[in-house]
């Protein structure tokens, strides 16, 4: 949900004449420079406090309504909602009636609350467009005086020190003026699990491009990789040490190999406890770290997407005829099988969570093997799969499919078997229900 600038401010918080008087300039030789510095200073102050100073129009694009139909806006302060436009499956847009939504300008960040009776968008991606008007007001007099003074001081510093200091951060004295107006960006704290080690926390601030015709987003990202290192260190400290020998009695534990140093005893695998009445150890075998194929616990996004793809392709009679009468799509290459058959190829699911929901971005592949001497058999089957899967509305277990696209169809010949194969590459986006 990245904001896009539609219409910039008509005026600046500090006029050219007022800035010339502040700088004590008598001629107009530096007017172009002063105008550019005022605009750059306004953009930096807006980025620092997270608020738009002068009235401007921004567009927020959503794939669908969020949970609870409450849209949290990344642009503040909110003056009004200009319009909300929905797109159907054919791409035709229609404005949503004003009675079906309301703007919550008192919250920080501001919100748009959509009524439950409002229809859902028909287009799979970017089906909702929200045009909002943000800013303290349309005139320079509407901007708070401390923010106007921060712009004056910043322009004066840049005018006197041209290129001698960093221009991407506010000096401490100017930052103190903008601090009372800084937008609250705190979120409820969540406990990180082991699966959230690679998750990123992203803060997006809307900025105006220098030419004034478009919006850009500056992103600050912080990883959570340190959590995994701390957990590994705790695991090493928690490993049991072997008990020392007591008196002249022989230890019930096997001695360490002579080639291993005694200092590594804390990290050595403990010897099994033997029962003198039987040969097998009484220690229970540890459970596997990963679920095995066929277990009910395997409900990840990759397996859910594969199951939905398999169900979609199994229902097509034309594809079954191309593969010999039945769909032959396997997880692993079958032994002594004659083409045409297909195998799920490499798959990857990367975290694509936002502040509204948890999701994944998929990169998947299906490899179709051709009969000897005919690459066409694999290409025809791959193209039929592409027709069935491109923009398909699949039902996933525990996940919601947002986007499914065919990225490419590739054909190559295997060096060892000299058989042709066609690779169907898919791109998908899913959200956790």
C-alpha cells in the first residue's frame, strides 16, 4: 500500500518574498535557487515528521478490502476522502457511494472505515483506489509556525553552506522544532517466533519527487536476524555436560575420542543410556525437526499452493488427454515412467507481510517431460497448464490466493537423456487466513 502523489501543493509554506527578506537578499539573482531550497526543505520536514504541510492529493491502491474493512492511511493529516473507486473483473471502474464509507480524521494514523454492505472489488490486483486530500490546509497560514520556522532555518543553512554538510537529515535544533508534530508510528509489540527470523519490519514515508509530478517512497528496513543468533547461543549453553568419573568405578558413559579435545565435551553428543537387561537404549528417539510427507502438519504456503494447482489441473479432460488419459503430475520423478509426465520443480516462498496481513510471494515451476523425438508434446501440455492457471481463482487451505501469473514458458533439452522438457514458471502471492 504505497501512496502515489496525484496533485502537489499549490503554494509553499514560505513564499519567495518572505524567504528573500529572511535571507536579506536585495536582488532576484538567486530566486531560482531559493525556490528550489524552499521546496526541498518542505519535503525534508514532511519526511521527518511524517505529515503533509500543504493540501495535496494522494492515491492509495489496495488489492482488496482489509480485515474489518478499516483502511489505515500512510498519509497524514487527513482532510477528506476525495473518492473511492472499485474495479470489476473486466477492468471497468466505478465510484463507491459516499454513504458506504467515512473518514476517521481524529485517529493517528487516520483511517477510512468502509461499511459492510460495500461491494468487493472484482479485479484480482489493485482493485481499490482511494484518493485522499492531506495537509494542514490549502494556504501557507494553515501550517503550524514551528514547522514554518524549521523550513526557514533549513533554507538559510543550505544557502550559506552549499554542499558542505549532509542534506538527508535535520540538524538537532531544527529537528526539535518538528518533534512535537512527528507522527506516531508505533505498533503493538509481538513476540517473534522461530519462523519470524527472516521477517522484515518496513517503514514507508511518502515523499514528493523533485519534479513535482510523481510520488516516491523512502523505505527504512530492519531485520530480525539477531533473534536466531541469540536462540542458538542459548541452545548451546543448555546442552548437558557429561558427569565426571566418580572414584574407581568405571563410567557408564563412553569416553570421548582421543582426537577430540576435552574442551569440546560440552558440545559433544551425549552417549545413550544403556539398559543392562536389553540391548536397545531406553532413551526415546527424538522427533523429526521437519514434518514428513503425508503428515497433517504440512500446511505451509508452498504445499497449499501445490495442492490447489493439482486440483485445478486434475479437473481438465483436455490436459489429461495430452498426458495419456490422466493427469501425471508428481512431486518426484516416477521410476520407469514414459513421458508425457510433469514434476513440480523448484519452489520458494518469501515473506511479503504488510502491516495489515501476513503473506508470501511464491516462485514456482512445473517441468513437463516430452516423448522422445517430439518437444511439441511437452510444449502443448505446458501451454494448456498455463491457460488453466493464469489468473485462476484457486482455493488454498489456510491461505488466500491474491495473484497467480504465468511468468515464462521455457523449452530445453536434457544433456544426459537427450529428452526435451518444458518448464512452466509461476509467480503467486498468498495471504494467511
